[in-house]
C-alpha cells in the first residue's frame, strides 16, 4: 500500500485532482438545482418563450457557422495556395479581427447604420433612400462571422500548409479539374480543421451576451441574464443554463459521432503543395476580395472608433479609465499565470498516466470550461460560492460579529476563479501540444537520474516547452480581457473592466464614449496577436484544437 501511494501520489496528481474537483463542482451544482420547485416565471418562460429561445439559438449558430467557414476557408486557401506581393503581411493581418470583441463591432455598425449614422448619411448624400437595418438575426450573424472567422482561418491555413502536393498531383493524373480536385481531395482533408474552427465559432457565439442584448436577439445567453436580473428568478436562470449546457454537449457529441473512427494524418516527410503565382487579373481579384473582408471586419470598425475617440477624448481619458485598464490587465495576468501553473501540472499528470483511462477522462472533464458559455459558468460559480459562504457564515461571525455573509461571493477571487474554469482548456491545449512535440524521453531520463518531478519540470520541461507556455499566457490574457458575461455577473461592486465599461457606455446609448476603452482593448489584443503569430511558427495553429 505504501509503495503504491509513493508511486501514484505525487504533486502532479494531487494538484490535478484538486483542481479538477474545484472546476467540476460548480458545474454539477446546476444539475443538482434542477430539482428545485418550479416557479411562475419558469412556467411563463416554458409556455411562451422557450421555443423562440431554442429556434433563435439554432438559427444563429447555423448562419454564423456558414458565414465564418466561408470567410475563413476562402482567406486560408488564398494565402496557402497563391504567391503574391504582401502575402506574408496579409497572412497575419487576417487574424486581427479576432482582437475586436463581437459586441464592440456590433455597437459600431449599429451606430453607423442608425438614422444619423455615417453609412445612412452617406446614402442620403447620394440621394438614396435606403434603410439599412442590421439589428436582426442576419445582421448579428454577419457581425459574429466577421469577428470570429479567424478561428476557422487559423486552423484551415495550418492544415492547408501541411497538405502534400502528391494528393493534387494524383488527382490531376486521374483527369480531375481544379474544382473537382478541391471538392473531392482538398476539402475532405480540411474537415477536421473546419469542424474544429466552426465549433470554436459556435461556442463563442453561444457565449456572447453584449451583441445579442443590444440587438435584442432572444437566444439562451440573453434569456439567462433576463431571467436572473429582470425577473429575479434564479431557478429559471438555472434551468435555462442547463438547456444551454445540453445544447453545447449535443453539438460536440454530434461532431464526435460524425467523425467516428476516422483519422486524418499528414505525411511528415513529403513535399507540401507549392504556391501558384497568379496572373494580373487573378491578383487584382485576390486583393479586392481580401481587402473587402478586412475592410468590413477590421478597418471600418477601427476607423469609426478612432473618429469617435477623437471627438470624445476630453471626457473619456480620465483617471477612471486608467484604473479600469489596470483592472483589466491585472485580471488577465493573474488568470493567465494561474491557468498556466494548473495546466503544467495537469499536462504532466496526463503524461505520466497516458495508459490510464481514468486520468485521460479526468483531464478532459477538467477542461470542459471553454465548451460551456460564460453565462452558464457565471450562474454555477455564483451558486457554488453562495453556498460556500453560507457554510462559513459562523466562522465569519466568530471573527467579526458585524461581518457580511457573502464575503467570497462578492470578492475578486470569484471572478478570477471563473476565468480559470472557463479558459483552462486554452492553456492546457497549448502546453500539451508542445509536450507532444518534445516527447517524453528527456523527462524520463531526468527521472532515471534521480531528479524529482518538480525539479524536472523546472529544469528540463519548462525550458523545452516555453513556446507553448508563452502562447498559453498570451491567448488566455486576450480571452480574459475580452470576456463580458462572466465579468458582468461576477465582478465586485463598483468594479469595472474595459469590457464592462464599454457595455455600460453602450447601455446608456453613449456609443462615441465607448470607443476609447474599445480601442485600448483592441490595441492590446492586436499587439499580443502580432507577438504570438511571429513568436514561433506554428504555435498559434495548434492552441485551439478540440481534443
């Protein structure tokens, strides 16, 4: 028994199991609360509103996925298959729309297409009485696609860059024309990348609250906030959260069933497909189409924000904005560092137990957070810490008779915890993919020479996998900085981040004032995207893989 404990119980196992338990417990709390007695508000939602929530959510994710795949696949194919001037610059510029949160782009376009907006006034100058209304399901879907297509683009470009030219050559020898070769050879090989990218787009769409709230699109994230804050009914929020969790898991399960036992592997030693130098006409067409995509996804929103920021800088560039920016940066750094530390221990735990089914599934369960929308996580974490505070109330009162009861729930700790829960999988996938590249032989050699597990991690593993660690830190920081639903629900009283400050401004119809914090957010994210796309070739492409 003692030898078994010494063999299996170590710092990696302990931290991985404890971290996993802390992550899983709040999510299980939602399932346990489903047995709560029904309320009149829930009966009203179930009778009159639930059907609309379901159909609107399904319609939104389907349209967004189609648009995002179209934009991402087209741009990735152009960059991977054609050689033209400015190709390397465009390759990373096409990732920049990921720096713009969907809700920020929605506020800008809604303002530009309003009665006094830039686009509407331009139409009137041309004597065109054209009423452009984008505040509907189709407008929301297009904005989601324009800001989220880089997920598809990154993975599709990585896959296309590794495809062997033998496949296309064989298709040509068999008489296949370029279109048929693309449809029957290239596209099937791209399936894992397209599915993984579109799944990430769907998860981000389901997570959003700012856009759907502003456009009044009745989907589940809107419904959860409405039930909790407008109706004041936690039971309805819990049940809607459960519906949304089931929807997400069904989407993931359907994808796994469609994949079946299929495996897609690229030959490592074969020459990749050579890029074609296009004619002048084709080059002009490429520049025009890529330019239009960048124009609507990045250039127009950012240009409009810069114009608004110039108009309002005297009222927005105040002491409060500095404090809010500092809050955002500190939240991102703390969450990113914690996630990297936990991910390092979990990745090592999984490496040591690769033949263990239990450890493999435990790691997967612990990394479910990214697949669960922020509104659901917010509900589960809030309920978990409310119950914990109730248990600890006698201790609080023993220390201080006048102590409030919700000490942990109303603290910054709850917010950071929710970030860790939601974004752990990003850090884990980045580090685990880097471990796959370096292999186990150096780590095992260190163990054989008598190094402890922690010493080996610090002296051997970290120097070898530092690109994955840096990728994890940057990507988690970007996602935490942009996150709205979690921050909006779980932030302490009178505490703002850049995301919530933008939401507050726009909720008060102060679109121009929202531009300055939005630009700060976008500039930081754009700089970090540049660093990660130029730091180590190929690092970014593996981080968001669905494992």
